[in-house]
């Protein structure tokens, strides 16, 4: 398996074990690819979900640019819900997993077609 395939398998396991979700592997693969080289960096592959600057970057770079959503309070609500699904007790989360949760939660799977 390739390094990316290994990471996708890791993300799928996280979705199953921590979120109780059976992932759509095609969508998870596309979300992971969209994360670019950040998935290979131990620091950049993780999200500090409680950091206000990190949350702003997620809203701007992923939710607004990638998913095409307008900035507003509903994006913070969606982010809060995704963090809750992932498990708030874990302060750092895999970026690809959090982005997958946001994509599904917001019904924006078509952004990866």
C-alpha cells in the first residue's frame, strides 16, 4: 500500500471507532486528496479544534473556498457539531477526518465529484 492509502485506512478506522460512522471510502479518498501534502506532516495533518485561529482557517480555506459556503454563524455551528461527533475530549483531530465529517454533515459531497 502507498503512504496515502495507509493514511486513508487510518482515517477510516478513526471514523468507525471514534465517530461510529461507516465512511464512504470514495468520498474519504477525495477529501484526503484535497488536503494535499498536509496529510504527510505530523503537525499539519492534525487540527487543534479549539484554537480560534485554526477554526478561522477551516472556515475560510475549507468551508468557504472548497465547499463554497458563505461565512456565517452556521459554519461555527457545523464545526462545533463535527467536533462533537469526533469527540471533544480529544483536542487534536485528523484534518481529513474532520473535513470528511463537515462535508457529510453539510451535504456538500458534490464538491468532490
